[in-house]
C-alpha cells in the first residue's frame, strides 16, 4: 500500500494534457525550490539526494531543443511518426552539381548490377566446364564473381542513394503500444509518402530507370537453374568419373612420362593424367607402386591390370579424402596420415585397419608402343569418400 509521500521510487504520472517535460519542469528549479515536509520524506522514507544546484549541469533546455528542431513533440510518446514542417522544407546539403555527380555514381552501380546478371547467365550457358576444356577452372569463380556484382551493385547503389541524395534525419521516439489507432496509421502512411517524395525518384529519371534495370534483372538470376544445374545436375556421373581415359599417359608432377623400368622394386611414384592441367585435378592423383610380381595377390578379373609388378591405385583416401602417400615396403601397406587407415597394396588395396570402409580404387594400366605407362580407362569405381547415391 502506497502513501502520499512514498511512491515506491517511481515518478508520478503527469496530469492529463501535459507532457512529461512540462510536468517535471527544470531539474535545476526543483533542486533550488524548498520542499514541504510531506515532499521531503514520507513515512518510513529516509532517503536523501546528494544532488545540489552547483554540482548539476543541465544538458539541453526545452528552448535549446526547439532551436535544434527537436522539441517536445519528439519526446512525446503520443506523437505520430511524422516529419515536421521544418524537416520537410529543409534542402539537401548537396549542391546541384554534386547531386548530379552522386546520381551518376548510383546509376553506375545499378548498371554494374545489370552487367553482373548478364555475365552470370552467359557464364552458366556458354563457358565450358568439362575436363577437356581449358576454361573449366574459371567456371565456378566466374559464377561467384558475377553474382556478387549483381547483388552488391544493387545493395551498394541503394546505400549510396540514401547517404548522398536523401535527407539526413535523426529521430527519437519512445516506445508505445504495438497497436496503433486509425489516426496514427494514417499519419504513418503520410510520412512514408513524404519519404518517397524525398528520395527524388519521381524527378530523377536516370536513377529510376537504372534501379528498375538493376534490381529487376535480379529476377533473372534463378532462371538458368530452371533448365538444370550445369555440371552438378548429374553429380552421380560427375563424381564417378575422373580425367583418366583410355590411352592417357601416366606423368610425374613435372610433366615427364613414366616408362617401364624407371621405378626400382619397392619404390613408388605419384602420377597424374597427361591432360591439360592434369597435375591440378583433385580427383585424379594416382600412386604407381612396383613390387615383385610374385608378391602380388591378383584380384579375380584384374589379371591384366598390372604390368611386371607395377600396380596403380588412387591416392585419395576412401574415408575423408586425405592423400594416401606413405608406403611400407616389407608389408606392402599404404597408410593414410590423417586417420591411420591402412590398405594392403599387394591384395587389391583392401582395408586392413582404420575407419576407411572401402579399398582404394585401382587404375588398370598398360604400355604404349614407346614403352610408357598408359591407362586402360578410368578407375574401377568412384574415388574418394562415399556419398549417398553410391552402392558401395
């Protein structure tokens, strides 16, 4: 239960028709005016204030706020969010020449967005992405670059428009109930209408046309995907094939081909397909191993896949895709350094230890007329980690 002298630490509500600032008055005046005994302390309330007139510095008076265009109506929670006449009549600080220059900058960004859309669509349909194409490394970066230009051009243009060509306004409004009455909704609609007028879109034809061109063209970005997903629409086929083809030579990192007799017994060689950028294709690195022919346990159906103790396996681990490059001569084991999966290279590269669930795929090899190692075709199965659509 509250008493007249004790309000529980809360300020009493101002009388109807008065704003909070009018009801409270100047804090300096309140401190300097004498208080009655009832105002000094209520029953049981012995709190005092350590504020005094000399030690208090008032920030802005009501007159100063009015002078800055931020009067009582700004802090009155009942005021609708409308622009004052002073704000509506204020001119933008940019001069005519500067405004024209800013308009051209914004228009250039919108045009850049349109060019990004055109480049994205053109790249999707026209840039080759097959292994045999020399531009396949540019396909994904070009798509990302043009999409960034399309989206970033519109965004940057809108930001620059707001910063340079629209009225700069500061507004503070206290919280109010979520539900608005009819008058406030009408006032808000009027403020939005005035804001649209302040953008100048009605009289700035260059900006209006370029923003419609740039933002409207964004609707074309998803159109190519209606006709397919490019190289990713048949991912089962893409993941199941590599750059190895029949007759492709096995080359070293420096591009030199490997000939029969180059490897001594117990040695290994990292080899790649002799195609353009073959040493940079992530799914095609292969490990060529030489051991004694009698040490090989040939898998049924692969009797002609090796040449005089030379056998080739994918060096991409079937667990998580790490490079398998560690070879132990006595046990003929291949080790993955990431999670210690171990494969028996002399027995179809079966898994003998570790988290890998499948053997390393084998590459069938033979010799060409000049004695160089060549592939008989692609790997026996898809390389690398498992995925949902594969059977093994």
